[in-house]
């Protein structure tokens, strides 16, 4: 099967035909760094990390860029409220974002451009838009003229009369059309700003991605990803800027992941149901969160709940238990190569069908559980190679069961090891009452024991 991706621009699943099969370009919108990220921010990171892994498997080179928005009115407001330097605040939350995403097994993109490092590129693009008649200066602002682009609205399917809905700016009398959006705006002495042909100011939100894509990836890129909420106005305005500045199609394939609901309700500030990734990582191993985010198709809404997390943990336990085996020590085959028609690959090539790919992983695990000892190395290698496409099974199996759910008030690994050793000695001494007592103590603490030919294994 060739790679098929659902293209928001065409509204259908299209065959992926890259501009240059020797160099695939992928851009994903990153965070605005003024706070810790929530689980909704993590979904596109994980989804497009799977796409990145898949593209790396299929093509010789993939250039993946994910930006950092480090200049924004929300950042200015947060820094003022914290009485903190803006640069210090954005650096702190940029580092926190990187740590949280690493905990979810997300690979680091090739390029992580920051908005403040690309002000000159943004100014140059705005100047080009003004020169070509697609932008104008009014009341100290520079705005994009949406009426100058005949097919503006083609991504979201909105007509010009609908442009106001969802916009981040209020209608102002200096706008030629209510849908015109800001490219550059003035800054006060207290606000961060840069010198420009239009005076000291700062960029609007949309221009940064267009400018950074142009600098790092080219006039036209293969794939642009992001959350469904970015289709309008952000990505619609990106298309306008990119196409009108350079006279090109800008992006060939637009991919958008669905929303996350929390316990059946849309995650929102008004409901107070935001779940920060950093908080969730104190309760769940990052791979459990990742598995949960991949449990449904990326374009579908995902109901994020305790049940989903519990099912994710159980699913991973099943896979890790197959790798652990029943007391035998078997290393995976060293030279294993995943075939091009493998079920996991085929599932992912069908518009990133992760739920089908996970089902294929469980099928391999089932075979591994039933296999003869001589067949286990190849099956272990197959399971690990297939899981790597999803960013799963990255932990040594014994360590997985011992460390995935360590609470501050629970027994430490060292305490458990000591009790297991004491139980083993009690059994040798035929002090079965003490051995049973220790087993019960560990069971009450949430520790499961398994006696194998190679000794007693324990898991949380």
C-alpha cells in the first residue's frame, strides 16, 4: 500500500506524492510558551511523531520542524503577572515542554525555530505582501487584505462573510474588511518590540509560521500538521501569506488531529478541566499517556478519562508481559528487519490508523506467548521493531513492571527487593508461614509476585 493521508484541503484521503522523494518536509505548529502544556497540546506532538517515524521508515530523509511561539500577548500578560522577564519565562516553559514531550517518547524535530529569532524574516515577508498589494498599513498596524486573495477560505470552507467568526482580533474601523488580520502591530515602551518600516512593534500570530517555513523548508512543503482548532484562522491565514508572498501552493497536504474531551466534556478553561501533562506524569508513566493518545484515530475526538488510561496501561502490560516471557531469558534477534508489507506498517500507511496498528502488535504478542523457545527471538524482534514505529515498548520489561506506578507513599524498589529476598530465604528454611506473610504484605502494597525457574519476579 502507498502512503495515504487525509488532506484537509481536499477533504479526502489522498495518495501521498512528495515534491522530492529524497527529502520530505514536515512542519507542525508548536506551543505558545507561557505555561505548562495540557494533554490537548500533547496530542498533535504524539500524532505527528508517529507520522515522522513512519516517513523516516519510508523515505531516505525527512526534515521535521516544530516551532516555538515565544512572543505573544498571552506571554506578555503572564510575564507581567509573574513579575518575570519575558525571556526567562519563555525559556523556562520551552524547557518544560521539551521535558514533558520527551517523557511521551516524542522524538526531537530536526529544527525547532523560535519566533523571536525570525523577526527579520517576518518583516521581509510583510514587506513583500505590502509591495504585491496583499497587505496595507492602517492606524499603526499592518494588515493582510483578505479580499486580495480570490480563494481565501479554501482550507476551512468559509466564505468572506463568515471570516469574523473565530478571529482573534475585534473588528476595528481601520480594517478594509472585517476578516483582515494583523501582520504587524505597534508596541508600547513596556512591551517587547523590534524596529520595522512601520515603527517599533511586534508580529501578529500567523506570520511567524509562514516566515519560518519559508526560511527552513522552502516555498512549498509536503505536510503541515496541527490541531483541528488551528484550521481557522491560523492555517487559513498561513496559506494566504505563503501563497500571496511567493506565488506558490505553500503546503501540499494539511493534516489535523481531533479535539480531546475530558470525561465526555470538551476541555476548556471555562470548565476548568484542563489536564496538564506535567501533572499526569506524576500519576502515569509517559508511555501510558502516549498509548492513550494513540488509542483512537487521530482525526476523531478522543475522550480522555481514567478508563482510557487504565485500558492503556493494561494494553501495555500485555505487550510487555509477552516480552518478559515466563521465566526464560531470550534476547531478540539482532538482525531482524521489519518487512515492507508488515501489518503495522500497512495500518499506519492508511492515514495513520494507530488503533489497527496496536491490534497488530497484540497479535504478535499473542504469537510470542505461544511460541516455542527457538521462535521467540524473531518474534521479540518483530514486536519491538513494529512498536518502535508507534514509539512504544521502549522500557526494559522488568523495569516497566517495577517502575511504572511508583507513588511517594509506596514501597521503594529496594524495600521490595529486600522482602522478596527474605521470602525466598524463608521458603528455603521451610518457614512457609513467614513466606506467606511477606507475599500478603506485598499484595496489600499492590505488588504482584511470580515464581519462575529463574527466581521470583515482582511487578507493581
